[in-house]
């Protein structure tokens, strides 16, 4: 995992925590957010969590109203933050970081059979791309027919549906069936 991916995951974790706390907080109150130094099973370290809160304020997603230490007799056990969510930036950032997870969740709902069909079509497209990179490629009707058979598709309509999905996912720019007879 790259540092950016790790950071984005930790950022999303904190955003989720804030969002959850906001659901339980009255509208006329600030959100109370605890960063504990004594939890052994925390998803991220308390230091990173505090840094992320500062970063979220820098990004304009939250405003830190106050930060107080919750000391015990021996040490500081936690920082207690009072936060205000700044809209629309908070939701924009949250949605941006959630998007890859939404796509993953969407694909997890698909059957193995349908995913194999999509991967089969992608493989055929990659093979065509390897032959004629950086160009628009025309694929003959009989080749498309062999794709339908190779990928276990029912018909050209299913191939068209898969090509539409690949366009929506921005894996291909354009796909359309044209009449070969001229």
C-alpha cells in the first residue's frame, strides 16, 4: 500500500468516526471527539489521529473549537476535541474518499460468473489494444461473435451491456456497434 493510500484510508476512518459522532450529537452542540492514547486495538495511532484532525481543519472540512487533555494521575490518557463540521467540504471529501470503496462494494455484489464475463471482454479488448495501441480500433462482427462465445455471453446485447459498464467505469472511451455493410 502506498503512503497516499494508507493516508486516505486513515483519513476516511477519522471522517467516519466524526460522521458517526455527529449523528449522536444535538445540532446546537459541538461534536465531542476523543483521541485515546491507551487503546491497544485502535485502527490508527493517537498521534496520526490528531494529525489527521489538524489536516481536516486545514482542508476546511472541520473546525477545531477546542482541544483539551484528559489527564489521569500518571499521564494524559486522551485528547478531547470539540469539533464543528464545515459543509459542504466535509461531505465532498467524504464522498471522494468513499468512491473507490463504493465501486468495490458494487463489484462484490456481482456474481463470479458475471465478473468472469466482464474480465473476458476486458482481456479481448486488451489483446486488440496490444495490436493497435493509441488508435480507434474497429472490431469485425465475426470477432465480436467469437468474443460472445469465448466469454460465455448470451448474445450481443450482453456484450453491449458489458461495454457500457466499461465505459461508465472509464476503462474504455467509446464502444458502438456499426453496420459493416456499405
